[in-house]
């Protein structure tokens, strides 16, 4: 039986990844979390009740979780982190501290004797400053490849607490693997969406405001573009990177590159699903908001043979229905 660790498994992608891996035949999955960001809801409880899933509740900023790990693990997926735009601005030091310490503590536990391969989940936020600074003169940066230069355009902007922690994390992971001869892989997630993604992201926020019947419907910016990737594609791509020897020591973008969409058009798609047509009130975008984001996923396909294939038109109705049901349940519980 293969053994895997998924950190941050009560969070969004971590949950879906752990749930997916636990259904892949002969696989024991150990999940680690302390619910600082994720949640212990019914879906998570169903996950950890599976006979091949082991749950460790631990604060990974402390090394005390080491004692709960035993034997050799074939795969370590490190997804534990504090994210969410609100946290970037209101808790920037906590974001930096948690994201860097949990990574270093997990890596320092890993040796070739107890870890077959370590995968670090980074983010497209690592190169947000580059796109903002150089987009006009370097349009070839979109869709964005893995070898793009990384730029922090304003150290004083607290939004960089997350992107900066992920940039540092990539450097830490690459060099720990190099120094310790440990197989490591780095992925950058790009706007993954799906059920159970929390409430502080653009899609759940839009759906909540549709549920509330907001009219006029305020949108900040709207001309910014993103390329959204269904979480089912995201987790399958993550596993594909882990299983590919060609990805060792590489940075690989995970996302969907063929459906870059303006945020205002994303809203219009949701309103179409809802059958609503409120008046739109467009206001200025928040400072530091990235104007365009769309990954180049050619490297993912070249190294793993995997390409995301779930379209927005297929995925959006599902997440819309999931959140509408969730908001109704929350209202009934009040």
C-alpha cells in the first residue's frame, strides 16, 4: 500500500486532493490540519472516517506533529497555508509566519528515508508584480510560463504577505531538495474553483450577492481577467505532477489556459445561470489587484500528458447550485 500525506486537508484544494487520493485503490492518506483556515464540516468528517485515512490535528508551526508520523511516506503534498485576500490585508504577519514555518518544519522532517517525494503548492501570486510592472512592454508574459521573472512591485503593500510567502517557499523548497538530495516538485495553482472553496473568493461572493438579490450589483474593477480551473482538474493535475519523474526539481503551472475571462463577464455568466439581470454599478478595482492572469500549461501537458478539460460552462452551474444550497442552509440555521 502506498502512503501519502496531505497538509492543509481541511481547506479547499487540500480536502479535494485528499478525498481524491483516498479513492485511488491501495492508498493510505494521512491528513494534517489545525483548522486555522479550513473547517471541520460534514464533508471533512466523512473524509477522515474512511478506513484508509488518518487524521492528525496539529499546528505545523510547531514541530510537535513529528511524533505523530511514523514509517515512510511515498508522497508528501504540502498545501497548508493561510490564504484569502482579507487575510492578506488584515493579518499579513500571521500569513507570512504560518506559511513559511509550516513549510520549513515539514521539509525538515523529510529525508530520503521517510519521504519519497515532496510537492509544494505555490501560487500565481508569486509573479503578480511582474505582470503589473511589465505587461505593457512584455505582452508575451500572458499566458504566463513557469520561467517568468518574479517581481515584488511594492514591499509595503500587505497584499504581498501571501505572494511573498509563496515566492520564498519556492526558493526554500528548491534549495532544501538540492542540499538534501530529496526529490521535490513545485506547482503554482491558478484560480482553482469548486464546492467548499470558502466564502472569501470572487465566485462565492458573487453567488452570495445573487442569493441576496443585490440590485444595483456593485463590482470593483471588472475588466481584470482570470483563467479559472475546476478543482477536479486541479487535483488530477496535482497527482500527475507528483507521479511524473520528469517533474522532479521543476516548477509546473496548474490551471486552465484556454478560457481567460473578464471578471465582469464571469459575473454575467453567473447572472445568466441565475436568470437575474440587476443593474451593474462598476467601481475602481482595489489597489494592487492583478490586471491579467492566465497560465501557460504547456509544460504540464509536456511533462505529464494532462490537460484541464472541464469548461466554465460545465463547472459554473455546479458551483452555483452548491453555494445556493449552502447559503439557504445557513439562512435556515439562523
